[in-house]
């Protein structure tokens, strides 16, 4: 199904009027910069881009290009209202370093927030790889921060391609010892396929016990060292 969706998007882009899309994107960028009509002008330009056949990714890229970039929510502040979490303590001889990232365009970040704070309470060093990231960007963060574990959340249905690309990038850059764990809306049928690819653990909404999740991450980091 994933390959079919990718092929469908490619066909859609090939069949549309590219000049109309380009013109609509330019109009969107002008509306975002000038903002003469307030939100109304931006909404109208957005609708015109959709009518021309523009995608959500192209809409986002256009706005990023003429703005101050993507917004990254501050998830590592100490006050998030989650309270004390019942999580195991990580070994103190060498702190486990974990990078957490979110792939895809949606803004659902609660799971990453909770896991970040659970890992911090367990004594890990937590690095935010960012939101709406590509595998390339998250692997770059993992390498720069010398992490033991890279945790990726995906709700977009592209978990197989994300996992495959991430593992290939880690191996090609000599970081095959970085353990990849994934979470999100992942069908049970895909869990084994991800593990066969080399993903060390797969978490879904059914895995609601943060203590158990953190315990498994600690065990994975310990085994891989």
C-alpha cells in the first residue's frame, strides 16, 4: 500500500499543470510576506494552490521559505504537567543518550513529550531531534550528538520507508551501532517487518506503560554497547 501511495502521488504530480502550481505557490509566498489582507489573503492563496494541484508538503515548504522557519515546540521544559512518572533508573556508570524525533507533517507531539520526560527522569541525556523531520535530518542529529538510541515517532503511515532509509543512513555513515526504536500508529502486521529490518523495538498506542517502554529502551541500549 505504501508503494501504491507513493506511485499515486508521483502520477498526480506528473499529470498536473506544473506552471499553475508554480504560479499558485508564488502567490502564496507573496500573501505570506505581505499579509495585506490578513488571514483572508493567505487562506485564499492556500485554496488556489490546492485547486492547482499543490500538495501539503509544497504548501509547507513555500511558507517555510518566506518565514522564520518551522516552529519547534519547547518540549524539554521542566513544567509540562505530567507529574512524577514511575520509570526505572538507567545505569549511572555511563549515561544513555537518546535522540527523539518526529517524522511527518502533523503536529501531534504528546507521545514524544511524555517519553522525553520519562527518559529524563530515568537519568538519560535527552536530545530533541525535532519535529516534521526527515530521516536525513534525524540521523544527522544522532551523529552530531553521539547518541545510543534514536527514537522516531511516525503517524503518517510511512513507517516502513522511514525505518528503511534511517537504517541505511546509519549504516552508510558508520553508525550502525545506534539503536533505532519506532513508535506511532503502526499496524500490528508491520511490527515484525520493522523488527526484521533492524528496528530494535516498536511501540504503538497499546504500549501505554511508560515505565515498561523506558525499561525496554534501557535494556536495548545496554545490549548494544
